[in-house]
């Protein structure tokens, strides 16, 4: 499946948002995710199906100042 992840085209076998996060080695409770501009809460990621050409945004907190 072809996706746009954080602005970069990528190909993946993941079919759900949670599978994609695992494949990309994102972990932790502090992630924010959006698919096609719509926020996807953590509890909905297992059931959120991905489609070809979806735009995925994955945000992680940054430390520093």
C-alpha cells in the first residue's frame, strides 16, 4: 500500500494505523496521529483501516527549549 507519511511517500504492508506505527517503530503513549487531516485517538488506532494514498501524520513530543 502506498501512503504519504509525514509528507514522504512510503510503501507498507500495514493495513491499520496501529500496524503502521509498529512497522515504523513508533512507540509510547505520547504520539499524536492523524489520517487525512482527521485526528485518530490512541484507542481507535487498532480499528482504523488505511487506504492507498492516505496521508498520515505522526507527531512526537520534542524536548529542549
